[in-house]
């Protein structure tokens, strides 16, 4: 057993991910070479995440942040480097670490309650919540018998969160979970996530390209550079919630983060 | 998609179309457009129908045909769907087997008749075998395609939840592919019904296909047409029966997605 004091929950160790673009021989007359081009997506990324920390990964679209999360979650293998969780190298996806996807991944042939129940069924032994408890936790009591296509996008995200929580994971990976929602719903979702995390104390890696969301939610913001992604800047945000992201020190961090991303914070 | 009309007109309009067809047939016969020797009149056919109902042939032949279709098609479904699921989930295996399936698929089941008769003799077994062949290949190919086409997100979510083996198949793969599988069940039962008639013209002494070929030999064209009409009507009933499966509540998602 490792001492939790010196072993980080997640350690990303010099991870590089590249692949050869497998193109068939180009029919284009001007093509010089028919050999695939090596594309590097992640370039020597190292990162430690403490237990219970909520780390926001921010970067431009297509910069490789989803790839980084997929590598950490075990869905993809790094080309070099390794990822350690609780000191053990990640070999594949694991029910103790649940991924909440960008798109709706609720099983549409099951009702909301059945989706959550499938999570509970699949969870290992140990103390388990019940389906009604989980639905209540995410504020979906009374919607258990609806099919996913019958509820709104925001409720779908919450149901998916409930299904992920049913597995009682240590870590949640969230890949732009609220990107497809409208602005108001997204703000409500942030509140839900904060309340849930205050209650459950999971370690969370959260991808977003919304800087306000990052400053609002994160204990730490990691800004990734454009492809190949490297860690460009890290902001620690020790401030307790509730936070007013435009005032004082937080406002300053927010403005600096905007500038790091190459966007003007004041228009 | 066109708006569907509601109420009784949805039932009666197709019935009216059938009625018009029969009336046109009768009118053409009345004005002597064709000789009853080459095509019977509706009245002759009704008389022929009454005859085969009375002597019990219609009922026993229909049962015989349905029995062969049921046995052959069920065996095909029970073998093809699991095989399609196994192949669909494994790219390498699929790449190996698929060309073989694609090669066997376009060979008409009727081309197997000589072999079927040598292997299985006469009677039900060769007919059942032909129906099995006719249903099996489309079922395997379509199931395979449906499994390979499952939204990758669902597979990832399932893997993340630690679902594997039979639980993965029963809880995710089968439900995810069920809408496509029901479509191919419909198509394959139609094919099976087409083939049973052809098979019965050769190897057996009962069934609706036999009714037609036997009537032809006796120059009873009215019974030929009665056989055709009954085959068509049973085809509609079979299709309707399978379509009922589409109304399962856990399939609502696939319809909702199309909207």
C-alpha cells in the first residue's frame, strides 16, 4: 500500500501521443510522398492530481485535451510515458474511474432509472446507494421512468452523472459534459457539480473550453497549448466557493487565463 | 416524412384499392378482354376458393407451408443472429468470414434444390433447408452490420462500466441492434415465404406451392390464382405480425431518433 500523502491520485508522467496518419497512396499528382505523416498530439505532458482535486483542463478546440483525458482514463495508450493512478499504471478503462462523455451516452433503450440501475449492478461489492437515492442526488426524482429521448439535454447529463456515480468511482473524467447545453442550463449544471463534489469529494478531471466555467469550478486550471499539446500554464485557485469570477484575485486569474488563450478578456 | 392520416380511412382506403382491382378484373373478363382459358374470372376463382375450403385442402396446405417456413426461419434466426453478433464484434473474424458470406449470399436458394433433394430426400426436410438458406445469409450479414454499427459511445460507456461477455451482449449489444434486427427479421420472413412456394413446387406433395403446381397440371387456372391470392394475404399477415415487435416500448428510441 502506498502512503496517500506522497503518492498523487493521478500522475501523468511525460506522456506523448502520436500516430502515423495512415493514408493510402495519395492519388494527388503533386503528392511528394505516400508515407503517412507522423502527427504528435500530446508532447511530453506531466501532471499530478491530488486526491479530491477538481482540475480543469482548458485548451482550444482540437488541441488534444480529449486525447489526454482518454489516455488517462485508459481508453487510449500513450506512445511514450505512462499514467499512474494510486501508484499503479493504467492499463485500460476501469469501473472505479468513470467517464462522462461530451455526447449523451445514456443507453436509449433503458429508462433513466434502468440506466442508473445498470450502473449499480455493474459496480463492485461494497456499500451501494439505491436508484431513488441517486436520482434524488442529481435532482431527477420523478423522472426515473422516462426514456432518455423524453428528457431535456440538461437532465440527460444529470442522469448520466447519476449512472456514473452509481459505480461509486474514485475519479470522474468529464469531457466537456455541458458543451452542448444552452448557457442558462450550463450555469445550473455547474452549480449541481459543485454541490455534488462538495458532498462526495471525488477527484475530477474536467475538460472545458469555457474559461469562466474553469475559474468558477476548478481548484486548479491547466491550460494546454495548441497541437501538439503541452502544458502551457497552470493556475492554482485556492478560493472557496461561492466565487465571484469577475472580482478581485479571481478576476485577475480569469483575465490572465483569457490572455494565455489569446483572447481579450475586456471588450 | 408525410403526415399519416388517422382514423378509419387508413384502413378503408387500401381495401378500396383492392376492390377496384377486383372490379377492373371482373369488368375486363365481362367485356371479353381475355379468354377464361388463359386467365380465370373472379367468379371462377371464388368458386375455386369455396371448393378448396370445403375439401379442407386450403387449410391443410396453408398449415403445411407455414410449418416449413416457421421451422426453417426459426433455425436460421437462432443460428444467424448469434453468429452475426459474434462476427460483428470482432473485426478480424469478420474480415475473414465476410467474403465467404458475400459469395454464398447471391446464390439463389433455388439453385440448391438438386443438392437439397439428394441430401434430404423429398418431403419437409429439403423445403425447410431451402428456407433456412434463404433466411440465413441475409440475417447474418445484416446482424453483423448492425453490431459493427453500434454507436462507439455506447460501447465505450459499457466498457467503462465493466460490462463484458454475455452481460455486454444482453444489456447493450442486443438492445442496441434490435431495431435493425427487427427490420431484417421482416425482410427475411418475406424471403422465406417467397422460397417456400418455390420449394413446394418441386419436392413435396402439400403446401400452397404444391396447390399451384398441382392445379396447373390439372389445367385449373382458377385454383392457381386462388393459391396466389392466399400466398399474398398470408405474406401481409406475416409482415404485420413482425411489425408488431416494433412497438415494444424499449424500441421507442430508434423511432424517436428518426423524427
